[in-house]
């Protein structure tokens, strides 16, 4: 999760750089960087990390027994 948060900070810095580049009309230089960031954000590892980051305050409850459909089956 620390790497996820570091990446978010990097994206924020890239956005600041983009605003400066647009003012100086150098925004074309950021196209390869934007493509790389987009590919990382589409990766499964990033999407899972983002999900955990969004829902980290959710309480997860797991019962004391595992679900075993065969163990609970009764004969007809």
C-alpha cells in the first residue's frame, strides 16, 4: 500500500508538471509519461491496490467455520 500511495503522489506531481508545461506549450513532451501512467493504472496490481485503498475502512467478518456444502448435506 505504501507503493500505491507513493505512486499517487507521483501522479499528483505529474499533474502539476502538466499545468506548467501547458502554460509553456510543452505539453506534448508529457504524452509518453501519460501513456505509462495510464498503463500502470490499468494493471491488475494497481486496481487491486486502489480497491483496498478505497475500502480500507470496511470491516471484514469471517465466520469461525468455513463453508462446507458437502458437510451440511443430508441424505434424501
